[in-house]
């Protein structure tokens, strides 16, 4: 007869059999299976999960995880031309210094009777973003651009009391998926076509789709594919004429040289602040912003936190706190516009540090540098036989589509060959946008040096010409 004891997992709390037994006894349950009785039998897994044996010591577990992590290849030891919503920008050391301080190191925005220093830093962030966007009201960051866009669309629906949204068909596919998931229960989504030669929105298609139930139009400028929409005012006039709102997604790093969307009539602007002092963090440095004018009908539709400044009972002192806190799910959950959980407040503080360090001139120099370097890369790429860059006949910022259709090679194979030369090639978009064929989205930021671009070109030439007679 076996005296084998039940296995006690070293990393799961309360896994000791005696502790489990006592817990079940205290709630009046004889067997843990009683707690799962409501789950249909057909949905319950009856077998044993195919998992490796656990490491019984913390040291061996740590060693195992470190061996796995050592396989990662990052942008530190490789040149990266990847973008698509998460970009490698320069991060000043002070950004890391401030956001690692104990009084800030949390995603939470703080509570009403504490964290007054955090309230002020978030107010400063909102003020700096407001100046950059030329908007009056900016929220504490949401999870990412996708949530910010989806929430902006829901806001437009509530403001106009309409239930249809028009969206450019060049929007980021993963962002569109989240928008659909978030909005379709209450809003109908209609896609607006782009002009194949330029990528710009087709105004004729837009005119035919605007109707009395249209809450607004959402497009991104610069677009996911990098081109700059130059008919913002026309789009604004068309949607406003029918009583809808213009919602524009924007990359803050472009606004040192591009007109902010508010200047051509955008009612709500959203985007991501990842490029403002955040590392890539394996895709974890994202944080979305929403901005609008200081109009009560807009302010009252924000589901996320807003911080304002006010006088206190002490002469000469000011306080910082929530604006109409009761409109949020934090204040009155059942009356909140939408449910909002943990914010990316830490990244808002980081972006505030970055913007205060850069200033208007710094943001201008950033945008100008990116424009020049990206253009140099396009000109060099165009000289490679069979390669076309950019694929759209429009102005671009930071990102652009590179076509490899005439090379006879697949983007996946080209990128694999580039990896062998310590280069991350552009994002393969041949499945996201099949009409573009074998194409990839290349990104050039301020940290990419001329030597990096030249290395890319020389390597691509060898890859593309390999096997040709």
C-alpha cells in the first residue's frame, strides 16, 4: 500500500491539504467539487493537464525562467525598423528616474484624501498634453490607444445620441478589432474606403455613407500605414454638416511639426503616449489619451478621471483633484458612463516628465529629425531593384509601407534573412492588407542612425538579389 502524500505546490497559497480541508469546513462544504456544481459537465476538463513537473526550489525556478528569457532578442542588440503602434524612441534617463520613485510607482491615480503629489503631476501631464494637442481637456491615460479610440467613439455616440460610426479602412487592424468588440453592442460600424494610389480617405465614398444616424467619423493622422491625411478640414466640414463629430487618432510625436487635429475641426482626439518617454517593455509601455474642448457636454461623457486645479482655504495655495468624480465608475459605479478599472497613470506621469523636458522646440526638432531620416530611408530603398517605398503617393511621418512584390520574395523570408544580420525588418502586413501583396510597414525614429539605414539597404540588396542570374 502506497503512503504517498498529496503533492503540495510550493508556489500556490493555501495548497496544503490540511489548510484546504479547514477552509472548506469553515464555509460548510465537504468537497471542492461542490463549488463547481453550476458548471455544465460538458464544459469541465476531466483529464490531467499536460504541464511539466514543478521546480521545488525558488532558485531552480528562477534559473529556469532566466534561461528562457536569455533567448529573447531585443532592440538593444539589434537594429529595429518595427513600429505599428509600439515605437522605439529615445527615453531620457530622467523619465526612468522619476517613474521609479516610490511615491509614483503604481498604475493607480491615487485616492481623494491622499496622493496629492500624484494628483499634481497628473494635472501637469494633462496640461502639457493639452498644449501639445491644442485642446482644453485631457484624461488620465487609459490602457492604450485602442481603448482610447473605442471610448472616444462611445462618447461621440452619447453626445450626439446616434448609433453609427464611420471608420477609415486603413485603421490598425488590432485597434479595429477592439473598437468592434467595445462598440458593436450599441453602435453600428461602417468602413470608409481609401484611395488606392494615395491611401487617403475617399471623400466620395464618405459622402455616400454619412446619414442622419452618423455619430461621427474616426480616422488616424498619421495613419497606421504612415501617410499623412491632408484633407482634414474637408473631412471635418462633411461630418459636421450632418451633425456628426470628428474623432481623430494622433501620434503625439508628430505634433511638433504637424497641425494638431483640433486645428482642422476634430472634436475628440485620441492616441497613445508610448512614444513620450516609455520603453517598448515587450509591448507593455502603452497608454491611451483622450482630449476634447472644455464643454460640459463633452466633459460629462468622459468615463476616465480628469484632474483640475482649484483654490484652497489657505491663501495662495492650490489643490488638485477629480473633476465631477461622480460621472465615473469610481464614484458611482452604477451611474458611470463606462466601467474604468486601473489606469496607466504611471505612464502619464512619465509623459509629463518627457514633455516638460522637450518643450515646444524639442518636439519640433524630434518631428523634423524623424521626417528627414524616414525620407532618406525611402530614397535609398527605392534604389533596390523590385522594391518600392513608400507604396502610397503621399507624405509620410515615421512609418511607411515598403512593397516587395517585384522581388519575387515573401516578406516573411526577407525578414528572416534580415534577422540573421541583426536587423528587425518592418512589420509584415501582407495578411492585414492583402491588396498590397508582399508589403511590410517600416518605422524610422530619431534613434535610427544613417549608418543603420545604410546597413539595412546593403543587407536588403544582398537578400533581394540573391538567386538572380
